[in-house]
């Protein structure tokens, strides 16, 4: 029988009902061959991917979008690294399975200052192979200029030439970059959510 303190807010009828209910529950649990339902075990979350994010920028916009990309992908379980192109090491980048490039274009189709050295290295005759790499490129520019997003186009083309596989098509953003960036990030996220062999297909 259930024991309640003297000042418990139950009437005798309610106490009687509770006693009957609990007794019936105990009989069900103790009955031979009766199994209790166990809490559902959630399936383990798929392991995230290691994603390297490079940014090239003259004003900092690409850096901001690189960090936003990292935040979104990290929330999805991926391990992200954001690197200024000036601090990147091409020989280490070739080991990256997933590489995202976010860059603006400077002057007459030139790479931003912090991207110039990497840009030159990848276009050299002895450039390393990126055959292990799945990549995606986002360009930031202004369509008023004749060499609109030229730097992004060149990074996209040279990574393919060096053996890389695209995760998704390059996106060239104009001055209003919010929507195109969101669309690019959605495509990248969708590709990264696939198994490794499917993402590279």
C-alpha cells in the first residue's frame, strides 16, 4: 500500500485508486515472460569530415564568410580549419580530403594580396597534385568590373587541373552576396553529408 504523509493533498478515494493502479503495474512487471520496454537507443551520429577552409581577401569579407562557413559545418559535426591563404602550405593542402576556397578578386583580375603566393604556386609547372582533394570555390566580386571573380575562376580551374574533384559547382557572388553564399553553403553541406565515395562522385 502506498504510504503518504498525513498532510498529502489526496482524498481517501484518490489514495485507493493510486494503490490499485500501482499494484496492477507491479503485477505486470513481475509476471513471468513479461519484458519491460527499454529506452530506444539512438543511432550513433555519422563521423564528420575534416574540412579545410581557405580565404583570400583584401577587405575581410571572405574571412567573415569563411568563419560563418566553419560555424555552420562544425554545427553539423564536421571538423573545420579556417586558414588565411598567406599562412597556407600547399604541400600540406594536398593531403586535405575536403578543401573550400573563398576568395575575392583584386584590381584587374588579380588575386588579393594574401592569396597571391598560393595562386602563383598552384599555377607553377611543378605544382603539387590535388588528386586526393574534393573542393568547392566561392568567389566574391563586383560585376561592374570586366574581370568579375577572375581569381575564384582561376582557383577553381587550377584545382581541377591538378586532379581535384568538385563537391559542387563554383558560385560567383556579386555585391549582394548573401543569397548566393547561402546557396553555395547549402550545396557544400549537402555534399559533405553524403558518404565519402558519393561526395567525390
